C-alpha cells in the first residue's frame, strides 16, 4: 500500500512538472517514436514468414522463434533513432538541442559508435521479447472466447496484444531503465550494462521497489498502444 501511494505521489509530481513545460518539450522525440513503431511493425511482419519450416526440416515453433529473434535484432540497426529519442526526452539536454537534427549533429562530433550506445541491451530486449510475443500470442488468443464477428476478432486481438506486451514491458522494464541511462550519456567512456545497472541500484537505495519506479505508467502505455497495434496489424492481414 505504501509503495502504491509512493508511486501515485511520484506520478503526480511528474505530471505537475510536465504541465509547467512547453508543449514542444513534452513531445520531444515523438518523430523517433513514430519511426520506431513503424520499424517494429515492419520487422514483426518478417517474423510471420510461414515458409521457413517448409524449407528447413524443423518444428514450426523453432523457425518462428528464430524469425522473431532475427526480426527483433534487425530493428536494432535503427538504434540511433532510439538514442536520439532518449536524448530529446532527457531534461539534462533540453538546453543543448531541441530537435532531431541538432541531436544528430551533436552525436556526429563523437563518432558513429556513439550513435549505438545501448546496443547490447536493445539486442537482448528486442530478441527475447519478440520470441515471447509471437510464441505466446497464439496460445493466449486460443484461451479467449471464440470470435464470430469482425468486431469480436478486433477485441480479441486488442486484448491479446495489449496484455502480452504489457507483461513483457514489465519483465524487461529494468533493461529499459539501464538502456535509457546508457543512451542519455554523450561522449566519454562506454560503460557496460552491468556497471550502469549497479550504479542505478546504488542510487535507488538498493531497493527493488525503487528500481521499478514508473513501471505502472509503462504498463498502461503498452497495454493501450500494443493493443491497438496488434488489432490493426491482424485486421490489415485479413483485408490485404
């Protein structure tokens, strides 16, 4: 109960802080978010290729898992977009740049490698979450009431995609916390995931509950956004 109250108070403080900001600051990184979403949808389509298990004599689950892993890791090629999104949303950099072009110009001074900070946790997050998402989506949908109309199919796809990604977002929340910290740094030493995670652990008083601060907001965002994405994706597959 105390933790729930603490999370609520923290959320209210963040909301009041956002209310005092300019609209362009609140929506910093929106362009990168849209591009990442489109990229995710495209890469997710790749993992739906059903002919792999016909070419290679392996179980369908194995081929779908490999396809999902490759699709997720292919998305990591666009790490610079996620990197810039993180920088634009970090309040420490609001006085340094205000748009995507300025952010990329700043990173350009530090070499190409600096654009790919956080690549390792992104590889891990994308690959594993894709395998779980496409591996569990079918079985979960089978447990839902049988859909007999188009609207019922949309509801089932929304529930399935939203709930599954919300749970995956919770499971990989700590990976994203460390990833964001890594990507918020410009120049300097490249720190390992374990070193950054240890720093965050010490900063948050070595309490597991503090590490998951903000996870309820991430859960609800994933629930709505991926519910819509999954329902739209399945609908377009039927139409096209």
